[in-house]
């Protein structure tokens, strides 16, 4: 089974592709969809959609994990992230990929056992859990991988409980 994790953003959307096979989970690919600052938001959102479409066509994931939006102060940023998130969800739906949503705190608890884990803790745990040689860069890609691991663990638990 293949899972894509997504960390939505307008400037940078992180993604991570995992494969779960015979009880083992491994990273197939990760990175970021980047859009140039200064472009109109409709152009940026379209680029996110087109780039995600290519990633979905290449890796053909069956499941997706999308990080829910969390923001404290800047509502303008929150709205832009919500728009990017909407584009991601639409493309997943169009491609027939089932998706789950997790808050940043749920992902942190699933990865680190601590809901206030910082970026470095998450990156180190991703490296350890997936037996990677180095910590995944960037933060957005690492967050996307973490979201995918969260879903992979949830699916594995459901399978064990059957």
C-alpha cells in the first residue's frame, strides 16, 4: 500500500510517499512543491494542483494524510493555507485517493509521543522510525512524512485489531 502525506502551504507544500509492505514501512520519495512569491494566488494554487497531479500519477498512492490547518495569529496566512489545502483535497478526490486529516498535535503525538514536540524532534524520530541515513529536509517535507507515518500506523493498528 502506498500513502502520500501532505503538509499544505501556498509557498511550500511538503509531500512524502511511503510504501507499507509485509509489515514494514519505507520512504519512496519526499520533497516540496514550491511556488514563486509575487505570483497571483490563482497561479500559485494552479501550480500546486498541477504538481500534485504529477506526483499522484507517478506514485499512485491509495491513501493520503493531510495536515489540518492550525494558526494562532495571522488569519491572512491561514486563509491562504486553507486554499492550498482545498486544492490538495480536490486533487486527491479527483484521483480517487482516500484521505485522512490529522492536526499537528495528533501527528506529533503519533510520531514523538508528545504533542508539543519541536521540528527537530519530529525530524529525528522520522529518521529513526524509517531507518533513514539522514534527517529529511525541508521541515515541510519532514512534516508531510510524519503525517504519512501517522496514517500508516493507524492503518496498521486497524489491521491488527481485525
